[in-house]
């Protein structure tokens, strides 16, 4: 009889190639290595300098997302105005993948998209896997019961060369989410609420397992939003135990197991949950039943408040610095704050269900004058699916921009950026100073809240608009 | 091969801000590079220079005394956010060899260790002393994991033993990982049998 183990520990144990000792970390096997253009060129170069080959190109999947423009006009001109350095970076990835036999969903691929959108979409992301990428939002893939985390470029090189990483056993944090979400309240509001509660370093050194009634009720896309922002609480990874929702999502996806292999995989995946009595280093229980839509007021994702609330009195110099940067005053209501840009996209909230949520608010309405609303699908497949159900028409008719897929305004290194002083209601994951352009001010929120803010031209609670929509329907 | 790290003596630069994220350390617009060198000039770009590219006189790296300092003392949770290794590359290229805080974010810490930038987490009292004494001459000794401040004040710190061994001896951990390839091959063979 072995001791009860957590979901995390089960996945970890299966991937230990060499156990850790006092002197050396564990050698941990990596099942899937996702690669993009920004954090990989120096790693491929390091391999070449040492005469090393990519050990498992078949376990490596690459795409371009961060530095590729998304504006229709850029694509219509054949990416003619693309930044020279970005163009070279994209070409370098193509050459590196070509030389090493790594599969690449490149600029012209219909399967291209944000790396954390396409992994699940293609069925490459599977329960029980270890998944890494030179990108902190790799935590997204934990939604499938995978152990997935971001790494730096040197470690990208380690994985390319050996398919392994040197790792110490992290600690575990159980986040139990009780209750049922109210109408107009989303997974994005839940994770913002969690970060507000435990802090932007509340998960440092830990792998979070999310579970509870609210998590079980979530779709896979919602669970991805939840795990995506585990890093914003400082956590190494976020995980959700796989269940029928997970299997249903994955069944039939191009890179998922098929036929008999699928049946065998599901049997194995059903074992991937925490044993009764399994111990965590820490745990926290949060009732999300009364949670309101959340919006950030400051310059880190922990500076967050209910949309109906008033900006809190600053607790220390960090808060004062944030309020100063944001041009906001303590005690003021956040709802009603004028906004100039609305961004619906990013690896947090750019999947089909996010676009449908935005469309539910935008349908039959117009974006407020003076507001630029950008809708950026997470992948070309999401874009095609949205167009197949006419969502692009809803967005265009409302006066919003419909883009090609990519990271876009989440990282503002691809031609999409906000101007200094502008307020951006954004469905992305980081409201850091300058994240969306030098001097730009980001307010993180759900797709529903972002869409409602686009309509009113001010930070807005989406629930009255949703209610009105239902009455008309 | 990285430069061995044993003892570092330097003045400090103090940046008493909590939760300094890697977007502040090196903004994303400088990440279109395919190189790892030359990033020091963009370190803290938007805190060092205003929108018109003029130096902000009130920022610590623009004040007299910052030049040549090799130890950065920062607020809690330094290096949070993006996994970009460009952050430690930029700090190193600028001239820093160590960062001291009461807490350092996981990915940044790992990236820093891989590049010979020592992440040092110390107790709150010692940290408060460092914040109160900007420009202090201090020593960081990786051999006994001790920070030595004025008047016999000392603070211990911990570094993951393997990373410490690699830093002390200038060893690249990839070499050791490559020496484990037979075990990796055996693991892959077992996994292939299971499938």
C-alpha cells in the first residue's frame, strides 16, 4: 500500500528519470516541448555551438505567435510592414525547425496560433504529460491534468538536447473553489479573485491544484483560463484533474490518440486524480458563489476589485506608485472610468467560447465612439470556427476590428500597441506598466466585461447588458 | 562555460519596489533579438528614460554612484511575470552579478542561476538594513552562503546545491545532464514498451 498521492505527484513520479539527491536535482522527462520564435533562437544556437542535435523532434512542436502582426491590413500587404528584427526572428525559427526536423505551424499554416491555444486545440496537450515551453503561460496546459510550466531559454536548450530538465520537487498548494458562479461571472473573474486573495507571490515555489464544485462545472476552455493565470500568483504550475469534460474535449483531435490507443489512454487518464487523504503543503478554500465580475485597478494582477466596487485606499508605496501610473484615485468607482481601447484576445481568453461571450454582448449593439475594440482570435482554427458561425460579422457590424490570430496587444511586440495614457480593458493576463505599450494603462477583465466596456465606452458591469439581451431575445 | 562565482564585493544599488516584473527589467519590444548580448542598454528601459528618450533623473541607475555597482537590492518578489531569460541577460550585460531580495520569482531565479547572476534571498531584517543603506559596500560569499555587511552584520542565504556547485566551479549544468543520456535512453525504452 503506497501513501496517498496528489495529482501533481503522480505525474511527477512517472517522469523521474533520475531521482533527486541532496547534491543533484531530479532529471525529469518532458513529453511535449512547445517552441515559439522569441525564446528559442539562442537555444538552437547554443546546440549548434556544441554540436548537439534535437533529441526528440517528434516531441517538439513549434509555432509563431508573439512577434507576428495580427492586423488584417498587415496581412493584406503580405506582412510588408513587419518589423525587420521580428521578420528575421520568424525566419530563424523556420530555419531551426527545418534543420532539426521539428514540426512547425508557421506563418502560412492554417494550424498556426498562440502556442497555448494550439497545443490543446490540436490534441497535443494530454492528461498526465509533462509539458514545457519558453513562455510563462505554459501553465495553461495544466487544465488537462498535465504538469506544465514555463522555462527560460537555457532550459529550452536543455530540453532540445536531452528531452529532460533538472528540477527540484516543488511544493503543492490546493485551491478549492466552492460554489456555483453567478450569471455573467466567468473563469477569468475566478482566477483574478484567487490572485487577489492569495497575492501575486502566493503560489511561489508551489504547483497549484484547482478543484471543487466550481472547477468541475467548468468547460475545458474555462479551466484553461483558470490555469493560464496560475503564474500570475507566482505558481510553477496550475493543474486540474482530468474528467469526462477533458476526455470529451480531446476525443477526435488530430494529435490525440485514436481508436484502441484512445481507449487505453482514457483508462490511464482516469487514474490521474489526487488520492483521498493525499497531503498538500498548503491549502486554501474560496467560495466563488457570491463572486462578482472582477477588474484590475493597478499594475499587477493582484491589484483587483469587484467591478461594482471603489478603488481601495493604497496599502503602501507599491499601491501609490500603481495608482499614479494608472492615473486613478483611491475611493473612486471603477465602473464608469472612460476607456479608449478594448482588447479581446491572448492565451487567457481568445478561444471560441470567449469570442461567443463577447459576441453575446456585442450582437446588435455598437462600440462606443472613440473606442478602438480589437478582437484577436487565439488561432487560425478559432478564427475559422468563429467565422463559420458568423461571429466576425457580429464584431464588424458592432464596429470592432476582427484580426488574424496571435499574441497581439497582450505583449505589444508585433505592431499592435496602445498609446501612452490610454486605458485598455483587456482580457489578457498582465497589467504591468507598459505591457500594452509605453505608458498604456491596462485593466484586466473577462471577455464579457471587456465587451460591455466597449459598448459603453467606460468600464462596465456586463450583467445588465446580458439581462437586457435576454429580455429582447 | 560560465565564469565561476565565489566572492563578490561591491557597492549596492537599491531599488525598493516590490513585485518588479520582467517586463520592467526588459520591455517586450526589445525581445525581437535572436542574440543574448547587448541587452544591458535596455535594462529598465522605461524607468531609465522617458517617452522622449531622456534620462529620468530620479531613477536610481541614473544617479551618481550607480555606475560600477554589481549588486542590485530590490523589493519582494523580484523577477515575477514573463519567463524571458532576456531579464538576467540584461542585468548581467549592464554589469550586475547578484540580486538581493526577500523573495525571488521561480523562473527568474532559475534563469539567473543558469547565467551566473546570483539570486540571493535574505531575511527581512537584513533586507531592511540594505534598503536603508543604499550604496553600502557589501560582500557576497557563495562558498559559505553569507552576505557580509558593515560592522560585522551578516546574513545567510540558500542556493540549490547543484546550482551552487556549478556556479562555484564554472560548470555548465548541460554537461551533467548530457552525462545522464544512458538513463534517459533507458527511460525512453521503458516508455516505448508501456505504450
